[in-house]
């Protein structure tokens, strides 16, 4: 929180102690990480929107699936700048997220395979839908009790 306050107030790292500067020397600064997070996240959203806009062209489903998947990959990669790649991977493969992570990655790969190698438009569209659901379930794992709330909501709707 202290780093965020310093970045937002415009103070440089000169106020840090020598030990903190040495420890932070091997990593990106907080401001740089936030900027690259924003760049990757915005690029991901832009790819997804572009894919949706291209959906109506003659080869639109292929372009949609490709851009939508690239957008999701960029949005997922954006969090690596905030957490760091190793911490992100550790968080992704924690036991409570393991299944969601594997399903999400599986549908990312299957979507790309359906578009680039198998040339199956309908399958690519199905994988995009499943990819979206898997990404949502994965994202909910970071919010305390969100998955339980969603399950409870759906079960109450079905009763």
C-alpha cells in the first residue's frame, strides 16, 4: 500500500532505504507494473471487442475465436505484471483453482486448435462460449465466497 501511495503522490524511490532499493532493483517498479497491467488488459479487451466486431464478416467466426482467445490470454497475462509471473502461476495452480485453471487453459487451446488447424467454425464458437464460462469461474475463485453465492443463486433458481 505504501508503494501505491508513493506512486500516486509522485514521490520517487529516493525516500526508500538502501535495503529496500536493493531488494526492488531486480523487479519492475510498482508504477511500471501498473502501466503494463493496464496496457495488457486494455489490449485484451480491445482484441475481444475487435473479435466481436469481426464476427459479422464472411470468415468472422474464425477471426472472432482467434481474437477473443488472444484477448483472454492478454487479459490473463496482465495480472502477471501485478503479481509477478511466479506468484501468478502459484495462485493459478492452488488446489481451490486447479480444476478451473486447467479447464480454462484447455478451452483456450481447444479454441485455437479449432480455428487454426481443424477449421471447425461451430466447434470454435462452442469453445469460445465454454472458454468464457471457464474464465468467469476461474475469476470468481479470487473473490471470497463468490463461487458459493453463484451456486446458491443457480440452485435457488432451479428449485
